[in-house]
């Protein structure tokens, strides 16, 4: 399986292409695009997920292209290997929290671009999408207990990870399964 590139490598590749988005935003938008059924083999994905057809295409094998490949593979993996690309564990809690909310906002944008305005979703997926929208509207607050807050952030990250897998399963894997039955 293709590994996700390091955040610093992705930041550099993003700057080289002139993308005005953080790695969390790019990954969130890409995940939303893929979970919404946008297609894993679109080499020019930044133009699609950022809704700007003038954006250049990543070079084959560069960090952004490897991020697309690894993310698509993770979403398809039956071992639930999907990871969120956020600020590193060495970043402050407030930075990691902000990156997660930013990731969720970008996910919703990418998902909406790929799935359209009223995608057919299961009740569970609809609820997961609504919960992601609430997270996208959230703002970091002052933290009281570092240990409790670390635990809460880990729980939210796990929820987001599972919600994305559920949405991808509903929109992409379920659609493929239904096509095979017909």
C-alpha cells in the first residue's frame, strides 16, 4: 500500500503548485471528493476538489500524487487503515483541534462537489454528514485539562475517520456493489 507522504513534503509540493491551502484542507477536500464518488484516478484532483480548473496537475509520483493514491487505497482497504492528515502530534492541542475543524470544512466542500446537492445516503450516512457539518462549524475553545482534552480530540478524530469510511462505503462501495448486482 502506498504510504501517505510527510506533511512537510506535502507543504512543499503544495507551494510549488501555488495552492493556497493547508495540508489539512487539501487532504480533507480530497477525502470528501473521494467519499462523494469523485473518482480515485483523477490526476488533476486539486483543480476538482478546490473548484478551480486553472490549478495545475501534480506531477506523477510527487507528494500530492502519492497523497491521492495513498488516500484512495486507504479508503478502499477493508482493514480500516484510513488516516486523517492533520497537524502532527508535536503540535499544540489548539493547532491540532483547528486543523481537524479545517479538515472537516474542506471535506464537506469536496464531498458536495463530487456527490452533488442532494446525494442519496443511508440514514446513518446522513447523520454522519450532519455531524461532520457541526464539527466544521466548531471553533477551538480554551482547554481546561490537557489530558481530558487530548482524549476528547482523539475521540473526535476517530469519529471523523469512521464517518468518512461510512460515507465512502455508502456512496462508492455500495454503488459498485449495486452495479454488480444489476
